């Protein structure tokens, strides 16, 4: 899982680069076999603190020590932390995004979170905007927790937000049409397109807090819910049990 993106197949990176250069961008389109077509407003990737949802604001407040911003995109969270005088390293698998972050003065690197050759230590690992989505599938959670142990400094923390997307499967009578014998309902496939640039399909994980807690405990972590959002979303903190 040491993959980084081909710049010719990086729609989000292209959108970020164009918006940074011109102050505007076209539609960043999002496709999934499970949902209707959607889009990501590119300007939201450059939002300021006041424009962030409460769980992101709280995550930034809780950051301490040396911070790793995972899947940093345009670097909006890294910039907020840097403005507070914190040491931040931002990583992303998109060279185009990293180039923009560097132009914004951020210590940004083209690194896949799961690349074991990246072995620096951090006091806080920030995974905003459903950053745990990079795990892709529930079966990869063990690898995720083992990776955290490799790069968390003693006493370190992971701050992540995610959503329990069971609401997508809710019927009119309040019941849920979830196939319990099938794959975990939070496993979604996506593909993005920006102008004529089409990305490769990728897996993305939304995880409910109870499932996150169960896996965390199994692999030696404690999961703490820091904040509930307005719509099945939440902010969680992970720490290693001692």
C-alpha cells in the first residue's frame, strides 16, 4: 500500500492546483456504484477555521506537540496549526497537492501513510475530513493500528472524524435495510473526475464509533469520543493503552 498518484490521473490534485493558481475551479465530480453522482466544491478544500465544521475545529484545538496531517490536500488544517506556532508535517499521495502546500509554506511530502519507510515520530496524528477513509475496508484496520504504533511518539494521540452512514439505509418506518451477511456498510467505492482527468477507483471507509472502539481495543488502543456532529458524524481520539 505504498502507492502514490499518477499526476495524469489525479483529479482532486488538479482541482486544488487550478483553484490555488486562479482562485476558481470547475466541478470536482464524485462517482460511486452505491450512490448518485455528487461533487466536492473545491473552495471548501481551502476553508478557514471559521468555515470548518465543529469537529474539525475541536480537532485543531486538541492537537499538541509535533503533528502529522494525513491526506492534507490543500493544507488548510496544517496552515491553521502553523499559525498557532506548531510544528506540522503534511503528507498526501498527490504530488499536485503537495506542490500547492509547499507554495503555501507547509512542510509537505508525497508519502503514503502506509509506507513503512516513512518512520518519523509524531505526538499527534490528524486525520480530518474522514481521514480514516484511507483504510478502505474493515479488514485493513489491523494494518492501520499497527502503523499507528510505528509512528506515534510515547503518549501520542490520533484525532480523526468519521460518520456512521447507516442513515443512508434507513427505511420510512425507521428500520435499516443493511445486509448483515454482506460487507460492512461503511465500505464505499469512489471515483473522481475533474474536467477530462479521471482518477482510478478507490475504496473508502466510513466507520461507526462502536466498531472503531471494538477494533481499537483489540489492537491495544483506547477510543474516546470527543464530539458528536449533527448528522451521525463524530470526532474521536485514539491513544495507546499502557
